């Protein structure tokens, strides 16, 4: 024991030896008393801690330790030294090995564990018994033991949860509801007849699903996702590879089989005409070309960046290296077997001898890889000669040269036809060895991108995990149209429909867009209104007393067929004549109790349509929304444009920020408008409290923005009022700038939005009140200040406010965070992809799942112990399938008492109520 600080401080030093060397331990302050009594000379113990260096000697400061007493502990030491040691979630008061002792005390009782999995399922899936899994997860002999135990325990969680959800779905189908049959000659037909555009195929398909549900005697429970957007469009005469060879893009139809780059076959599940667009031609190093629009996605590689996915637009902006050489190359597609249409067998050597001038017959092109290789060898044997790394086929006609080149490329090689000046071509051929696959030497570099002009284009979506042909550019799909048609169908059948929106701005926007789309049909019972129309009313918390009284009266008498509102719709005094459909917009913003309160206002349970423009990974749809049927709107409405996104490092490169404001001015001068978004309002009410991190205020509360180190800076978040003042006095002086935030009076907010939509303002500085539902097609640029303070999905939602017209959108994410920080990595991810589903996965990985079956939301520890919904998609999907089949055969689980016990443990009373309401 040593004293220091004139005797006020104490330090305990302990020297250890294992017989081969010595190590110093040190304890300070109050932490010395226990080790002073226990760590006596000659005693044996195990120690763990962080090794540090003091006075050039290794030491452990305040290590954890466990004393070893008696002869039996010799075995414990040997076991400890030679086995896999479980690491439990320890804390300062409870070390991992203390938990190990506690587990040792109860582990024998694992023999009595009730196994919830039916024996047939367990054997069919090759899962170990529960008892074995519990023993092996805690005391494994090998890594294989751990993997097998984990798989089994993940299955338990997934299966029991999916059984709970399957029973809920089954119970929902037993509830009574008023069927809402479509009525011919009603408001819906009149509305459709007046539409100035044709509904997309996606909107028509989803509408059919909804109307089928509404016609049943049980409540509809459907989730409507606005999924992807435009892009990846190609001219109608562009060629698409199918198992029967190339076919024009214009011939693609739903159900057409195509070949994806990995060589597998997949089915086209959507065809989306995109009208006329500007088309570009990519010229590759071997002379081949391909046409596409500016947003087509390409998998390209370079020495500097490795493999990346870039749009044509991005490639055009960064095509060549500084020395003028190509920067990017495109890998060959995997060689695939093609169907020959049942034509006669190939004879490559007869073909080689005859050397056709007009190209190859289709049977020679559409053939298995082995036969195509044989055909090529026969041709080269007859008319080729060795040259360097490959062969040269001399003096081929144009058609034959083109077919020969196609044959080579289809086998993963490169072919360069060269005009000899006589109308004939020498074809230089290089082919990888059989089985060489994607040999680096056979990647084709990107030489040039040429403008072609306007052409009719379309894109296709392909039912394949690679999304090789899925439209790439995410923009919020116009959900309201599908929801409005559903509401009109319910009104035709004598019912009422309520749309619940999360903010007043969004409720007003929905109300305005619905009344504008309906025209005189929204003025039922009013002078000049259509005979078969209905009233559309707005109900929000801040309405004037007279307007509110009238709205309530219209609802209780049935005069109003449609009501759009905020939480005000949930209040007790709001009564409906016959509520038939509840539409919840932006589902993730509403608690279960709020939705339940609104659904309780129907004479019988109303039908429920939940809408979200935030793409939800399939796994989350199967768990969090597992009691809802899912529809996806996977097609962009006509007229949407691409959005380019860039991170602006304001601190590292201040001139980038100056350029940001120049870009805003340029857009305004071109006749467009801009948004500037800030995380805070800037009045005294939302000023950050001392010692707390700043958060946004009003209706524009920012999402959790990642880990604490992401918000390491000391200054408060930038504020709307401050930034608006700085911009009007500085870089945007002379432009018409206005502010919008959640604490403005409703009439003032509405007036600002009207002015902005009418083009009377140039720049709108706002909080996230504009995040959803705001639709100003002329707005082309968005600057998000302190972008690192927002969550991934929120940034994505905000970005969806631009690019809604014919002009391209631009989103600039301004951040002062250092380049290596997690916050910047998150922003780079947002800027790097427009795929909403990919971003939703990133978002979920950061925030985890939350409590899937309970009331806890994101940021709260998940009720799942082993399962992660983002990583275990296959297990969840398989468990859902098994659970649905089992519950269908035995809804009460009478043949599965062990499963019933597991369910009752999972679903305590609170969670059971949650599911009932959800």
C-alpha cells in the first residue's frame, strides 16, 4: 500500500506471476479495500483488464478478477483456458464471468425447456432441439455448435412471432364489416371520366386489390407503399436479352422472361412507358454501343474506386482520366445458355466452310454456351488467324462481322470490328479461357457518351433480387390518387372516408389536392356542385369555431363523404354518420392507440388503408406490419424528373457552400424555385437548453441523427429564422425569400405555401414541415443545412420534394462534420443512392428494429434477442410461411400446447392489446 498527495491518496500495488513472468496490478481510492483483503500472497486467481504501461512496465489498472480456491479449481482453470468463453453483456457491477456463474447455476434446468417448434417443422428444417440449442449457445464445444444453436433460437423467435401475427390476420378476417361494393355511375366513375391523364398500371393494379378487399364482409387491413420511381429507361428499339435471344424493349410485356447479368432468368413484372426523353449513346472500347436515358444505372469499375453503380449522367460528368484515357470499364455479362427454338442441331464446321455473308442464322446465335463456343471456333478455324492475345477474322461482311462480335461478347470476350476501307471488316477477337468467367482483361472500357436526341423510352421492372431492371430512381409515388379512388368508392356505397395526416400542413395539402382533383364533385349539396358529388371537409385543431362546428355537423349528418384531418379527428366530440374507410397517411407517425381511437368511431370496424411513402424493407413489412396485406406502387407518375444529390462539406471547403448559394440563384434565374431546410426554428421556445444537444422544433422535429459522436459540435443546430435573415442580407439578397415552420399560425402557413406554389416566392426557408405531401413541381433545388442532424429516411423524404416536374432536381446536403465521421458516411450513403429500399435498410441498420410486438418505438431496445429483421430475412420469410399454414390448419393451436405456452410468454397482456389495436 502506498500513500501519496501528503497521505490523502492511497494506491494498492499487487504483483502477479504465472511462473514465467511478472505483472503489476494497481488499484486506487475506494477500490483498494476488497483486493487488499482478498489478493494475499500465495492465492491463485484469474484476472482480466486493459494492459497499460507505467514507468516502462506493463500493468493492469483496476482489473476484474475471480479467486480460485481448492483443488477443484485446477480443473476450472484448465477448462477456462481451453474452451470458448461466452461474453455476456456485462456492466460495472456485474462482470461477464459473474453472469457465467449465474448461468451455470440455471443451465441444468434447460433440460426442462418447453420446445415451441412442431416436430415436423424442426425435422424438416434440420434444426437442433431446444434443449441442445440452449446448452450449446452457452457452453459450445465448437464454432459449429454456436451457429447451429443461433439458427435454432432465431427460428424460435421468428416462428412464435409470426404465429402471433398469423392468428391476428385470421382473427381480422372473422370481424364483421360493411361490404363496400363498387357502384356503377357514381362519383368514382364521374371522377375517372374527368381525369386529365391515364392511371398508371401500378395504380390500377393496387386499386383493384383495394376494391376487392373493400367488397368483403371483413375489414380490409392493407399497407400501401410508394416504392421506386423513374429512370433506367431505354429507347423502344433498344435490345433486351431474353432466353430466346435479343428482343426490342418495345416488345417487353409483363410475364416476358429476360436474362439478368448474373446469367439467371427472371420475369418482367412491370412495364412503364416514360414518354419521350433525351437519349444518350455509350460507346465502348470494342466499338459496341448502347442507348439509354440519363438515369440508367451502370455497374462500372475503375482502378481508383473499384466497382460502383453510376448513372449515365454521373458517367458523363466524370468519363475520362486527366490524361484522356477512359476511367470506367463495364464487366461482361455472364455467358448463358439460350433457347434455339427447337431448330436443327448446329454444325459449326459446315457453317465455317460456307462463311455466310448475311450473318448467322438465328439457330447459331440462340444456342447454349457450348454450341456458341463451337460455332465461333469453327468460324475462326475457317477464316481467322492468330494475332497477339487473340484472333483476327479477315474480310467479314458487315452483318457477319456484327454477328461474330455478338457471339464473342456473349461468351465474355471482346471483339473489335475494323473497317478495311473496302466495305469489309477485320474482326479482332479475344476470348477468355473456358471457365475463366469475368476475366479483368475482357472488361470493355467506356470511350465516349454521345447525345442521340429525344426518343420514346420505357423501363421495365424485373422480379429478381439483383433488381437488374428495376427502375432505379426513387421518388415519392403519388399515393393520394389511389387512396382518393378508394374513398370515392366507399362514398358511392353510402359510407364515409376519413384521411388522417400527421401535420396540419400535410392535411391542408391533401384537402386542397383532393378538392382540386375532384373539382365540382367535391361540392356536393352546394350551389354549382355536381349532382352526384359529396362534400370534402377539413378538420384540424386550430380551425376557427364556426368552421369547426360546420365540419362536425357535416360529418354527423353524412353531408360530408370525405374528411381530411389531423389528430383532431380522434377527439371524442367528432362523430361520423357511417365511417366506412380510414386512410392513415405516413403510418410511422401515428401511435397504435391513435389509429385505434379513429377506427372505433365506425358502427362496425371500418376498413383500414395505411399509406407510407417511406419504403419499408420486406422483413419489416413481414414483422412490424405483419398483420397487414401489402401493396406496392412501383411506378413513377408521368412528369417526374431525376434528382442529383451531393454532400457539401461546409467546414472543410467553405467555397463549396458559396457555390451552393450560387446554384440556388442560377435555378431561380432559370425560372425555378428552391427550398432551404433547417433543423430548428430559431425562436426562444426551441432554443437548446444548456447542456443538451439541440433538436429541431415545431412540427418539424428532426429524427434521431445517429450516435452521440455524430453531433459532437458544440454550437446549436442552424435555425430557420437565422438562416433566412443571413440569406436575405447576403448571398440571396434581392430574391423573394419566406419562412415556414410549425409554430406559425395555420392561416399564415397556408398563405406561405399558396404563395410558394403560385410562384410568388423564390426561396422557402423551412423546418421539416415540408417533409411530406408538399407538391410544387417548379421547385428544383433543396439545400438541407446541418444535414447530419436528420435521419436517413427523413433526408430521403425531404429530397422527394424536388424533381417533381419536368426539370431535374438537385439536393445539396450541407454539413460541418469531418469527413471520417459516421455522420458524413451516412450523408454519403444518402447522396450515393436514390433507391428508397436500400436507404431504408441503411436506416434500419442504424436505428435497429425497436420493439416489434410492443409499444416501444425506434431507439428502444428490441424485444428480439437473437433475430435482427434486417439480416434474417430468409428465416422470417420461411417462418411466416410455416406459421400461416399451421394457423390455417389449427387456429386455436389445440394440437400444439408447447407453442401456446411460448405465445403466452411472448404476448403479455399489454402486447396482446397492442396487437388487437394494431
